[in-house]
C-alpha cells in the first residue's frame, strides 16, 4: 500500500488517499505528536478495510510527516501495557 496524496483540513486533520483504496478517503486526526485514523469514508467499490490496513495507513502517514518515532513509541507503550 502507498500513500498517494494528502489534503489538509481544519483543526490539524488530514485526508489521506491510498492506492489500495482509490475510491475511499481516510480522515486522520492529531493526538499528541502523531496522527491516527479517526474515520474512513469507505466506498463500496473498494475492498473492505481491515485493522491491519488501518495500522499500515497510520504508519505511512506518520512516516510521511516525520512522526514515525512518536507513533512507534506509542505502539510500544500500548503493547507493554496489554494483558498477556
């Protein structure tokens, strides 16, 4: 999957466009020092978006914006706190 384009919105939000889902738009919202998927404007012409797809989208967007280290740090903290 590749990030094709982004659009800037109000309140720091971004719209992402991905090659795997060409007819759908993905809304990203800022939280602390990174961005997360807050909504997918899914189009039925595209495949169903899985949890793995959402995580990949977040990683691609945060890497593009230079916030990958903050995103990875958040992921590591959440995995450490998860029950076994």
